[in-house]
């Protein structure tokens, strides 16, 4: 089924004692801006959505090494078998969109040596903002020891412990915003069924995502807001729609420790309905 109605969406995500997105340029501390607000990059969010697409049986082009399901060791290898000899950029883009859900959703730049097409760019209809916390977050740093012996001369020798640091957000409520553009969906072949998959991936974003930095249950989708317009262009601008969701601390709360410490309200615009979906 064709995707014919513009969609805007927002997701509220709770983070407790977890590192939602480490900054490699800052010792892998949780990302924050200069005012202390927590951030999760759009690339990080897309990685989680791609992982969920794979869990749902979809074919994905940009796979992480630990989730590789086709034995290909690079993006070039993954594209080489079916696309190396294609010389038409339009044909290349069309076939790539037909094959991989993440390409027809988020877009992709294909620039590989020894391919018939030197460079092919695909603009995807699903756009995502970086997630930002509602209030400044407190980052905790904990010194740890890693008792792993890299080298030992004999069995009786005691291995030396390695000192390290672990960083996490004590608590933060983050908002992810995004939209799906009909005009770009028509170009990539993104369908209404694909939109339903995106919705489910957003709702279940943190399934199978546990790690030492993000223990199971430390990150949770609180609620997904899904606005579907009645036309291609949208009845209202995306910015105006996103402003309908208002989140603020409850009276008397200065240091939030859970999503229950926030008042969450949803305003309305004429003839625009919102589907509110609870997280799992």
C-alpha cells in the first residue's frame, strides 16, 4: 500500500543509571551539551531502529558487525554482488531501495571503488532529530577495576588489575522527534507497511539492546506519539505539531528520578488526531 499521508512522531525515553550514547571524544561519557542537557545522536537512534528491523526479519544494508546476518564484512561487499555492474544511478538507487528497508527509510550514500556507478545518493523519507533531555542530567563517574590478565608468564603469577572508568546518567527523560515525508517516500518506494514497521521499531526500540553500559530495563520507551495528517504535505508544519507535546516537572519536584515526576500534556490542532502508544 502506498504511503500517502505525512506523519510526525515523538518518543519519550526514560534513562536511569545507563549511558544512552557515549561520546568517544570525551572518554565515552554520556553526551551532553554545554548547558548540561543530555543528548542521543540521530545516528545512535537509527542504529537501534535498524537492529529492530533485523529482529523483525527485514533486510538491512547498514549492519553492525555483531549482528551481521549475511557474512559480508563491509558495505562494499554487501553491495558488490548485485550492484557492482550497474551503470545507471537511477537503476542503482531503485534496486537498493527495493532490497533494503533502511535505505528506502533513511537514505544512503553509495560510494565504492570499482563500481559501475562512482557515487549514488538516496534521500530517505524518515528524518530524525537528535534526542535531547527535558532537563539537565547528572552524570555519575565510577572507577572500576577490570581483572583480566592480558599476559602472564606462569600460572602462579598474579595478573595485574586494570583500572578504568564507567560513566552513566543518573536519570533523564529524553524526547526523540521525527517525521516521514510523502514526496521522498514516493521516490524510494517507502510504503504504508514500512511506516507500520517504523512505528513498531520506535515502540520497542530497546528490545535486545542490553549491554554493560545499558543494563536491561535501564532504558525505556515511555510513550510514542504518532500524528498522521490527511494529505501529502501535511495540514501543519512539523515544528508546530511537535510543539503540541509539552513536558515539564511537576510542582515541587526539583530533582526528577522517574517519568512520574513530569507533567505530560498534549495539545490539539483542528482536524489532526494523534495516536498515543504506550511503550512495552
